[in-house]
């Protein structure tokens, strides 16, 4: 999971520059996503529907918030669905650690984690947390595939991150389930390039991560 956030960290300058061309800034979008997940409206959506329906609703409402700018919506969803707000790094040579704040809303973090869709894969873990940490993976890879389709940037970043982590020891590691949900996110990004009305459930329904 942590490798995903290294990708976000490395793209920070690119993301900041992209905001110049957006009518709504990134922080506002991330806060919108976090507030929506914490809202009574979203709680009721989850109670009355499946988690897949809730994810579709989250995507559709965020896209509307950004006036159908899919790239900005996917980026806000990547950061807004993070189940925590800091990325721990160990700095080489100095053997010291630091927590790098991520651009995600910290207020009501416990409530956001509680309300995040958790069982949207057919093999999601049966515990309460389920696959809550996989949503950010999914939307991040969709964002990269949709916004930078010139070459296979998702695969390139996976290789780059491996080299990065040889120097900066990032806590955690990608597992098989992370890699599988990354592929589904890329597929979603490709589908959006051809049909902007595509919903996440199109690629997530009846899918396994094992």
C-alpha cells in the first residue's frame, strides 16, 4: 500500500502544476470526497445498496463536483479515499525516520475509515476493514492511465518505485492483491478514455484479487 503513496509523492510537482488549469483546486476536491464519505447521505447509500453501488456513487458525485473533469476527479478520489494521512519514510545514511503528511483531510479520519466501502471484491477479507485500502490503489492507477496515456506509466512507476525504495526505505510492500487492483484501476482508466460514462463497477464486479 505504501508504494502507492510514493507514486503520489513523486508526482507532487506535476499535480500542483495541473491545478493551474482546474476550476476547482485539489484540496477542495479531496475535502469534498472525505466529507462525502463521512456524510449521512453516503451512509444511507451503503445501507440501501452494495459497496460497488456506493463506489459508483462516490465517483459520479466527485466527477460532477469537478464539472466532469475526470482527471481531477480521479486524483481527488485517490487522495480522498486514503485510510490514513501520513507516509512513514526512513532516510538513508542518517538512519532516521520521518512522517510525510499527505494532502488528505485529517478531520473525522476515524469516521471516514469506518464508512469507506470495504467488501466490493468477491474475495474481500471477511473482517471489518476488508479492502478499504484498495480504493486509493484503484483510483490512482485509473488516474495515471487516463491522464498520462502516452506510455505505460503505471508499469514504469512500479519499476521506478522499486529503485526509489532501495534508497528511501518505505514501510510496507506491494502484495499480490495490490498488484491485481492496480491492473483493474488501469483497465478503468482505459475504458474512461473511450467512454466517460463508465463506472467503477464495470471493472470491479465479480472480480477477485487472489
